[in-house]
């Protein structure tokens, strides 16, 4: 599966064309399509990093949905968030669980 992203150009292309290029072509175009990690692992790493950084906005929702779409099960996301709660912080896990619950309940 090839990841293709257009959000950078769609949302910021006129305002920040360099950022849009880096987002769509480098981050998602090259990095996400690198074959050294499978997409499921890459999704779990991304979700973990966002939660650990305290990012619980639409970008985490997007990456939770992406994780689900790439085969991460409800049990796996629950175990992942529970595990990182001990390292990243309990309130961050609560915030992430509230978002993940909605993604996996859909």
C-alpha cells in the first residue's frame, strides 16, 4: 500500500507551500512509504509519540483512525495506551483513550 497525502497542499498550499511540500512529499510521501517498518508499526509509533507529546487534537484523531485502518485492533490500541501511560503520563492516556474509544466504536 502506498501512502499519499494531500492535506498540506489542500489546507496550507497557498499560505505555506514549503511546509505543504515537506508534509505531503517528504513526511508522508517518502518517510511513510519507507519499507523498513510496516504501516501498522509506523502507526503505533506515531500514535505513541503524539500522546507522549501531549498532542490530543485532530492530528491524533487522524492517526488513531489511520492506525485502525492499517490493522491496529481495539485490544492493541488499548494495550498501547495503557503501556505508555506509565511513561508519558496518566492524564495524557485519559485524553487519548477518550479519542480512541470514539474511533474504535465507529
